[in-house]
C-alpha cells in the first residue's frame, strides 16, 4: 500500500475499530548523515480513538517513492503457527477489546483451545492448566496467570454479581497472556523447527 491522505488498514491498531478513518496529519523526509537511504515518514490519526499510526516508505534508485515498508504500531494479528480454532478465538478477542467482558471470555476459550491442541482434553480448564504445569508444558508462573484469566472469564460467564466488570486494561492483560502462551506453545517451536531445516 502507498502513503496517501488516508491509510487503508482493516482495523485501527489502537481501538480495533473496523475500516478506520486514518487521515494523514504530518509527513516528512529523512536520510542518513551521508544523504543516503532516503525515507518518507507519515503519521495518521484515527478519527475514532485519536491514536496515531506512523508509516515509512523508501525511495528507489530513480527517486520514486515505493510502497509502505513498515507501520507502527503494527495491527495485532495472531501468528499462523497457532492452531486455527485457538487463533480464531484469540483474533476475536483482540478485535472485541472494546467489549472487555467478551474479550476476556474469548481469551479464556483461546487458552483452553491451545491446551486441548496439546492433548490435554480431560476435565475442566482448571484441570488442564494444572496438568500442563505438572507435565512442564508451561511454567508454574504461566499456570498462575492462566488461572487468573480463567477466573476472570468465569466471573463474566456466570454473571457473578460480586465481581467487577473487566475494563480494557483487564482485557489487554488477558490477551497478552494468551499471546505469550501461543508464542511459547506454538510459534517458537515452529520457528525452531524452520530454523533447523
């Protein structure tokens, strides 16, 4: 995609709104101290949340601007190494961050699906987490964090009147755990395998 007055992303990396109105706010050109490696930087603001997205594009040998090379922050995505069902739950959690209770429940489903994918199918999610820790599939600290996500999701699923509703920060924390678990269980092993090939 090329830099322009609007940045055509599927979702805002900040608020996850679909088809965001990201309009250009400022752009400038830089080069290194020798005048080489010219780049065009452009910043876009989301009309919904006010978050800013920065892009960089490089110039070719003829001095013509090429397509966008990088974008910050990157739109959140779940790595393809994560099994389809878990990846779907986690991606849905990410895009529903504006509905924190739902995002937390989807995140717990992603965690459950990842553990089932590793062969832990018996009993409840509590039992699967405990078994994963006992079998050293995850660390004891990861098990504690997984239980926090599980309990938060249970509070929402059972509409526990004593429990506070989660906010976006709570949902982001749960998603961060699920992303870390996905990295640990699927993404890093896949990269190691690719590297060894």
